C-alpha cells in the first residue's frame, strides 16, 4: 500500500499523519516482532480482572496486524504465550486459550480477505486438541495467501527452540563440524522466516523474555511504556520511525565519510 493510500485511512490533522509522513517506505523493516506485555497492569489500573486486560489486548492485535499489512511489512510475529506462561493460574490459561480460539474464528475471514498468511511458531503439538484444531484450520485456510505473514509465537521459548533444533540435528546423525549455523537454522520452528529487523516490547519493561533468541541477534530493539491493550497504529508508526533512525552495522564498523 502506498503512503497516499494509508493517509486516506489515518485521520487528517493528527499526529498519526505526521508520524506516517516521516516513514521512509523504501526502508521498512522486513520483519517486525512484538513482545506483547502489560495486559495485567492495564486491567489493574482500571480495577478490572486480569481477563479484561487480555480481552482488551485482542483489539491491539487486530489493529497491529491490519497496520503491518497496510504498511507493507512482510512478516509480523506476536509473542502470545510462552512456555513459562504455563506457571500462571489454570483459570487464566483457560481464558487465554479461549480468547485465542475466539480470535481465530472471528478474524479468519478478515485474514483471508486481506491476503494474510497465518503461521504458528512454538511447540504447538503440546497444546490441547481443540486449540490445535483451530490453529491448524487457520494455517491451512490461509496457506496460499501471499501478503503479510502473521506469526503467533505460542507455547514458545527461545531456548526450547534451540534445544529442539539441536535434538533434530543429533537425530539426523550430525556431529562436530557438521553442526553449523546454517544446519541449525534449517531445524528452527520456521527456518524460512527472516530474522526480525525490529523487536518491540510494550509496557516499559527492558528485557527480551526468551523470545527469538537465535533470530534477534542483530535486531533493533524498541521499548515503549505503552501497555499492550493501548498499543495502536500510531505506536507501530513510531517504532518503525525509530528503527529507521538507527544505523545498522551487523557487527561491522562504519567507514568514515
């Protein structure tokens, strides 16, 4: 989508338009990953139950996916549920899985209409059959779409991903110098997924929480105080603008001009 097309859906005379005009559409991050954080604090600040924060977070997911697709970003990965999240109360986990199933059922037509391909990264085989069924249905139905690749990191952990990749290599008989960065990458959950150029974390926390440890070796990190349920397209615009202000060296040294 062009800048002009996006300006038509952004309210005129707002800071959103200023942010949008500041974005260089020739230097967009190819892959944006987001650590969605702050649902519980959002609910606490409003004296609501934690579940209400999770429900409100669905609106942020919808807005972020739509905005990423309109910007022309190729891949968007949202960290939805970590392996460590199983330590939460059973009632909260049940609510999160229920919200996930509801989202997939209610948004599938929107994903199809907007040419968005849905994928899952993580140990999906460990999820309950009803959850797996909804995920597999969305993956299958959107498999031939050619627009934004929308990944949900679910039952995911960066260390677990690396361990699973090494186990697969060992099972193939790989040893010693046969185990390389290239061979290990082939066994990651989505080996064809490009590394994230930009990783955004909401809610004012400054950590990566075991997210895409292998893939974000040279990602640009942007931290925002905005709680996830309040995250909207202007916040994504701002993160992209911040990304474009950075000088990426990938471990090299800039030559003097």
